[in-house]
């Protein structure tokens, strides 16, 4: 998928069964739009828009639907998909599950926006200096670091230099908040996916209870990556 297409993408927040007030949904969308346009875009390239769905308004075929759902269904009827049958990214955030497990659902949702924007097909990897292969998941390593736009809590994210550090590290930052001291550092509460030729995809670090719950259900991005590699 080209950056030109990504640059014109719009993520649409759709309240499936959570029961948010339209104003609350609008406020979240505004904060996420600012993050994608002013924080993420200048660093990673794509200028992705975010807006809230309006009741009864049909989405465009090219819109990236971000469904806000209370919880994953136990029978697998609702699962996380990276792209729909037309190749368009589609996202899910399980709002009540996140809240029950002590995770800000808006931070979790922005996490999905950021990672889908960078790697919509879930294929991006990088070779680390020690020869290992790592997934380019730009929020996982800084999973528990968040910041606010207004009253809305959003996820921190890594910069490209985290994955491909330049020779001159003067004034280089490895994440948006500038908390990581070295390239490919896993911050407290963060994790990363590493490919081991003998074992397949493995995890380093400790993901949040919310991410662990999604992985247990087989609907996390990490679980999806494992299935794609089989």
C-alpha cells in the first residue's frame, strides 16, 4: 500500500455497542486526528485523518472502520482483522474490556490507529544489529507510556530511528515522548515481537493485561502475525 493512499486515508470511529455520547466520540476523534496529523505524520510520513461516525451515515469503501466494541465475543464471531476482504484496514478496540483491565481505551484505540497506519498489512520487519528479526510495531515497546491531548489519553509511539538507528545519534529520539534511551529499548510494561528461526515469533517483555487478554483470545496483532507466518 503506497504512502499516497495512506496519506489520503481516513479512520472512522464507529460506536458499535458501547453507548458513548456523540460529543464524547467527537472529542476522542478530534484528539486522535491531531495526534495522527501533527505528531505521527511529520515523523512517519502518512497524514491520516480521524473522525467520528455520524449515526446513519454510510462509510466510504476506502474508510478505515475502527469499531468500538464492548468486549470480544467468546464464540469468535467478532475478531480483530488487519484488513477486510477488499484490502482496506479495519480496526477494533474493546472498550469495556480495556476499562476492566485498567487500560485507557482511548490509549488502546490510538495504539491501533498508529500501528495500522505504519503497517496496515502486518508485514513490516527489520533486522536488528544482532541479526535478529523484529516486527515494526511502533507502540508495543512503549505500551504503557501515554500522554494527553486535552483530556484524551493517547499512546506514545516509537520513531523510525528506533528500528533503524543512524550512525550519528546526536539529538536522536527513539519515541515521541523521548523516554527511550537506546534504539529498540523495551520500556517498562512494553513488549516486542522477535522472530526466531527455530521457534517462530516470540515475545520479549511484558504486555499489558489488556493486550495479553486479546492475545489469549487470538485476536491481537501479534497473534495475527503468528498465524500469517504459519
